[in-house]
C-alpha cells in the first residue's frame, strides 16, 4: 500500500471509480496547508459525513495541529473512544445495547463483533492499533460542557472581560464583538433585540463599550448594577431617562438577575476560563482537540455560547502572527441555524469574520451540515475545499451546485455544472466528491476507516465517565457575584482606615507631582471612596544580551506604602501594578475622602531620594527569565510562558517543514519529470517492439507454413524455389527471435527507468522524513537563561505621590483597583 505517513498531509481515503463502483489503489492524501482556505462538508444522514470529519480531525491531531470542535449533537466525543489493543472489553462499555438486542445477541457478543469489525476495517486501510496509539500520544483530548458539570465546565465570565488590545484598537471588530455578545445575552433572557432599534441592545452595548474603553472587566452582576446606574448620561442626543426610564431599566435588570439566580446557572460561572490559548494547548504545550459538547443546552443557550466562543476565537486569531501553514482548526458540526442565508443570528458575524480573515493567521475553519439549503453560500464562497457526500433531494443538489459554482467563480477556476451534477447523483455511502481549488480538478474518493470507535452520540453520563478522571487536574475559575477587576487587587501595607481621614483633599506644594490610581472595581453597597497615599514609581528596564539575541525592555510600575521608621519607603516589599503611565488619572473619583500624607511625603526632595532607591532596587531584583531552543535557534519572548514558547516553536517547525517540503519537491521535480519522460519513451518503445515482434512472428509463420505445405504436396522433385523459400522461412525465424530479444531489452529499459523513479521518490521521502526527525518541539529540553540588567539599563520614568483608591465599609477597607 502507498505510504500515507507523510509530512503535512492528511490520509482521508482512496480514489474511487464511480463507473466501476470500486475503490482504486491511489490514496487520497490531503495537503494540510489547503485547509487554511477552509472547508465545508455536506452530506445527508448515513452518507459517512461524520466519519470523514472525525478522520480529518484525527489526522490533524497526529500532525500536532490543535482544534476547537463545536458539537451540537454529541457524537464528536467519539474521538476519545480509541482502543489501541482493540480488545472486546475496551468496546464493551461504549456499545449501543439496543443494537445488540435487535441482533438477538448478548452485549458481550456484540462487543466481540465490534472489536473484530474495527480490527478488520482498520487493516483494510493499512491501519492498526499502533496508529491508534500514535493518535493518543500526539494530542490531548477533552470534552467541555458549558452549563453542565458532566464534562469539563467552562466559565463564561471571560466573555465579558476587556478584550485583547488588538480588538480594542480595531473599532469595527470591537463593535462586532459587542453586538454579538449583547445579542446572545439578550437572547438568553428571551429578548429578541435588533441592534439598530432595540433600546435594551443599545443600552447594554453602550455600557459594555464604556467599561471596556476604561479597561474595566464586567460580569453579570456588574452588568446588572450598571443597568440601574449606567456610566453615561445621554444616549445619542437624548438624555438617559427619556431614552430608557429608571423603571424600565429596573425591569431589564430583574430579567438578568433572574437568570443569574436561576437554579443551575452557577454551572455557567464555574470551570475553566474561555481562554483560547489555554484551551488549544496543555500547560506543557501539547496540542489539544477541545470538544465543546452543547447537545444538553436549549436553543437559546446554544446560540449564546457558540457566539461567545466564536468571539473569543476571533479575538485570539487576531493576536497571532501571519502564516501560510495550518496553525489550528475550528470545526463545527451541524451548522444549520448558525449560518443561515438571510437571517443574522449572533453566531453569523464571527463565523463570517473567521471565514474572511482567519486564513491569514493559519486558522482553518471546517463547517459540516446535512441541510445544504440552509447555508449562506455567499459566505461559503470563502471555502477552498468542498467535501460532498450523498444528498437527499434534487433541491439539495441544485442548491449545492449553485454554491460550488459561486466558489469556482471566486477562485477563477472552471466549473462543469452538468458533469458535476452527474457525479453528485452517483455518490454512495462513504463516497465523496472533493472539490479543492488547489487541485487540478474534482476528485471522487472513498473515506478511510476511522481510528475512533463511532458508537454515535454520547450521553451526559458517558461524557462524565470519560472526563471524571481529568477534572481533578483542570484548573477552575470560581463563580463570582461581583465584578472582578482586570488584575487581582494587590495587598498593601496600610489598609486600615486612618483616624484623620477627611473629605477635603490635603493641601500639598504645587511642585509635588501627584497621580490617581484608577478605580477598577464596582462600588459595594454603602461604601465610601477613600484615597490613601502611596509612593508610585514607574520605570523601564532594558535587557540587551548579544549571546542570546535578546533586546527587549520591560515596563515596571510599583506602589510602596508609607511605613513607620527612619526609611518610610521599602521598595523591596512594594506591590507591582499592572498599569502603564497613561493609565493613571489626574483627578479623583466622586465624593472621596482622603487620608493624611506623612510629613516626608509632602516634601518634593524626598522623592528624589526615593527615586534613587527605586532604581537601585530594580537593578538588584529585576531579572528576565527566558527559554532557549538550541535546535530551532529561538529564544522566548519576555512575556512568553514555556507552554506558549513551545506552541510557537511548533508553529515555526510546521512552517519550516512546509518550506523544506516545497523546496525538496522543487529540487526533485526536474529529475522526476525527466525520468517520467524517459519512462514514457521507453514504454512507447516496448509497444513498438511488441508490434514488430508480433508482425515478424506472423510473417514467419506464414512463410514457414507455405514452405512446409509446398514440400509436402508439391512436386516430388524439390525445386530451387522451394529451397529458397525454406531458407527465407528460416531467416524469418531468426528475425522473429531478434525482435523478441528487442522486446525484452526494451522492457528491461522500462524496468530500469521505473526503478530510478522509485529510488528518487524514496530519496525524496527520506529527506522529508529527515526534516521532521531533526527536531521535536514537544520533547526538546529547553535551556533556561536568566538575564540581569546593567545599572545604566534601568531608566526611571517617575516617582510620584500616588493616591490609591479604597472602598470603606463597615466590614473594613479594601482596595478598589
């Protein structure tokens, strides 16, 4: 069988002869880079669509490519049903016992049959338990269940957090994320809101936009509070009360509050954060196939979560570097209802964005459905690969042909509608038409046997059984009932309420620089805003190491509280703030109280001393820990974890691998082309020699036969002519033998050229294998390097009196930033 374990290709099946009704020897090896231009898979129930798509995800996992899989039906969890030993007892817990009863056999007997079926099925496609083990070793597999604890629960709090800077900088992208987030949330509470005319939608959008622009995270509790006390006075040209009265705002807040208080809703707030980088890779940098099972959710909940997830994927995608290699896959099964041709549900905008923009970042989108008439084919024109299985109705075929024609027009390729219609009408189970714009033309193929056991949709209990052992190691985000600040509030030295606090701001010299740390949390009930004095230092620390090739700077912002003693400022125990110089405010919040400033803190000359101490402290304590990959000659970025570095190395390796693959193919292409031409001429020579040999044999046979007949039935006296005819016949025999020798020699030439071609192909494959064997980004032992700055590389920007906001309540005083 043809080798299918090749670099950067997915083994999907083998070519199929529709006329003969059987598979061919040529395997279908799909170039993973082609998936960067996205794919769509269409086929009716029973066409083998799910098996094909699971095989594609299996190949991606083997190739080290992570995937986010959205599973509305619950059968994609079959990817975790992989049994390298192929034993009946492995299959037994997962069989469908109803199938066993229908066959009139026991569950144990049915498990035995399934194990035998899978063993034979895999063998018929050149696969075995070793390849299943390879799949399990290559990637991590997880089932996430939003709104449920059956699998790994997911917290949606991140969906309301301040998005990435790249999103904030893109006004159009920011508005789209706000619009889809608000639409999904309102749909969850039964409000069908038009973004242009719904006052509920407009109010929530303005609240979200204001909070995010101020770098303040939101959650549902904070959103409920903001609805009652919005951070704005006017909406458009109208005052807030005229646009949306307090009474009506309270009713909207109550609907969201009822959602928050509903039994079971806490499952939406507990679990892993919806952080795409953490979901796609394990902490060790191993790629993950993350399956989001949403079969247990209502339609509104499904739409809400899918919209949230897609928004997070869009934001993550925009943060990645550009690449032509496949970085990750986003797969959604049964796309019906999420990408309709005329309506605009919350899921459609982010899906359209991914189809238009994700290819530049190496993210491939794969959509599957059995309802081709319910898809937006204008959007699917962005898909470069179409996998089409057996269809149910003529209407489906006509609609699909329209989509293929549109996609062909977008790719400026030829499209034979009549021929394509004939092919679509001839497809059977597990037989697909692949129309790939990167290939010369459409290909009909039979999908391979899946490595995973395809038992059908998993129940919640089965998902729980699969995932219980993994939950203990999964980090969780606790539920929150109050808005969470963007960074955890630091612990400061002087949080007790000073006895001399006053509503009047202390009178300080105008030469004394002052700044206000911004408020980052919502106001607790019956709380008073209190500012306490601290000394805030901002600096930039440069690292320039020629040996490792690192040339970066790190911004530092520290806040030190006043302490009693001869040295009132201790930078060694200061709190680091996640703030830039531009984040500080020049005025306090509303109706604040102020604690008094110690005497030394009111003298400008003190800050010059504290600035020198600040610089010395940074020089002694600040270091930069980086990782170095000797194999790839790369070092990590200053803010890059080991996991993130390994993920980046994996992507760089894939890009290098694809580059080397193209280079080697171009290197060998002229030699292979020349040998192919020699083979073609040698085969023509064989045909010519065979024809000559055949003609010589016939001529010799006729001549020899005539001579023999003449000798037997002619005159008794042998004439000279008869002797001449006999000699001519013998010479014909000699020519015939010579022609046969020429055929043998020509066939030997064909064999020799074919061997040269085989040897050259093997040399190409060996060199390709050498590329991937040189380096394994997952197992390489990274070198840890600690860099220290020079004293002159510490540049202090400012050391000022900083007013730190606190909430003063009966329970005590807590930081408000």
